[in-house]
C-alpha cells in the first residue's frame, strides 16, 4: 500500500526522544525496501524501458526451413512428421500462468503432378494444433482436388508454469482409391508460432 | 537492489549528528538505484503502465488494406498488387527488444491462360514475404517458410483465401523496415487478388 509518513511532531519543551525520528524512518524504509506499489507511481510512469525482457510476452516459433517432409501413407493416427523430422514443435519454459496464442500456416503438395486427381479417387488431409496432447484447433479436411494447397490454423489455451509442448499434427484419409496406391502428401512450407501472453 | 538501512538511535546515546547522517547517506544511495526489488510483487497496476508498452498498434503506412481486385501475371517473383503494391513501411523495429509477427491475408482467383481442356498443365500460384531494412530498399526473402502455394487448371475453379503468418527472425534495428508480398504463377496463368491485408503485430519483450 501507499506509504504514509508517521507524523510525530515533538512539541516545545518535550523531552527529546530519538524514536520520533527513527521510527518514522524505519517505517519509510520498510515501504521503500520492497513495499512500494501502484499508489507510489503516477499514471503511465512505467514504459517498456522499465520492464525486463520477457515480463509481458515471449514469442517462439518453429519454421519448416529447409526441405519438404513426406507424411507417412496409410496413416490412421495423427503424426507430427515423417518419424524423423518434426514439422512444427515448440516447448517454451513458462514461469507464470499464461495464455498461448498459437498459429500454424503452411503449404502441402499431394504430388499428383497433373494438378487434379483421377476420377473415382479422393484423399483428404486434416491438420490440428495440440498442446500437451490436447487438441486446441483442427482444420476441416482438405481434399486432393488441389495438388498444392495452403491453410492457417489459430488456437489458444491457458497454461500454468511449466514447459507445455505445442505441436502441429497431420492425418491423411482415403475417401476412395479406385485401385490406385495411396498418395504421399508432403508438407512443403510452414511455420508454427506460439505467443506466450503472461498473466 | 536499492535498500535503506535505518541506523538506530537510542535514548542515552551521545547527541551527535553522525547517526542521522549515516541514515541520510543510506537514503541518498538507495534512492538513486531504485529497481524492481523496491516494488512489491504484483504491485503495478495497468494505469501505471504507459500505452504501447506491451505491444504496438500499427497505423498509417504500417498497415496495408485494399479491396482491389487486381490481376497479377508474373512468370517470375514480383511484388503482388491489390489496388497498390502489397507493402508496408517504413516501420521502426528493433529485434533486440521486440518481436514482430507479420499477418498477410488475401482472396485469390486463379485464371488459366487458356481453356483448351483436360491435359493442360497445372497452374501453381505461389506467394512469399520479403523484407528490407536499409531504406533503399534492398529486398530479402524473410524465410523459405513464408512461401505458400495453391494450384488449379481448366477443370478446377480456383477461388479461395490464404493467410501467411510469419515471425520475423532476422536481426534488425532499423527505422526503414519494410515488408511486402511477392507472387508468381507457372505456365502463363493469372491470379486476381482481392480484399488484401498486410500488417505487423509488434510485441515488446
């Protein structure tokens, strides 16, 4: 709370008592040594130069920089890559309750080549954002009617102190195959971005 | 940490100025080095914090918004146009104590170069972000990861929307920071861009 100076006013002819001086200073020092707060600071007194880096927010990202990643075919489970390369994974260390603002945008390619599938075949791709195994966003299924296509997913969640693991996961579906072997879809470009907004 | 040490004065002590002066000296030193340790935990209120301390609201040339539509036809990478070049800046950006996330969204319609039917090659529409920080500007591709693609051909009506969200990871300290969208098409196709937006989100660390 805001400090109020202990107003002891000795009067003429009082016996000089050092506690009148010392006690008020001790109380003031007690506030000054770690007890100052909002009432001691005027409006808008604090700006970015007064706040340590990472106090309000931190940003983490995992871009798919160098090469395409082929998703495994005949997938029945959600996967985060090809078994070797993880397409997007962020595990920030967080010291206070926070909100995670998560976004992944990227491009994939069904490797059809001609630009459209043959009659009677259809394959689908779904993408989701996961925090510690809990899904926070899922795309609609995207068909291979476009050889190349892109999407963006947004998700957010509240987390406590710790190291939550944020991943982007993929799952392929075959709606109809018409006797043809399952296609390999590759994730060509993309970036997972996690903004940690601290309480 | 800035701490004041109270020098006790007891009844019966010699009447000298040395102990009060010792305490005043402690105040003198401490008040010159006030820091976060002097503030109680959770003691700062929103009203104490100046506007734009935690994040920055982009205004003016920091934001691109245009309905378009504009037909783009580029066999090689060129700035995308939607009523005007899709470009923002000059921004002031210092990556040592700020983070910038770029948001770019637009609606697109792909046009094949002819309508001769099935068997024609596919048309790939590609987009990516670039930045410049030297005032010239000399453009650099932000990262391979900002590239986005879609495609079509005569059998597919190419119409959709696209978002590119990218974190600026380059080390930058400039008052001439610019970002723009580039695009190209294969096989002589066109792409019409409509309802385009490009803006930064600047987070103060």
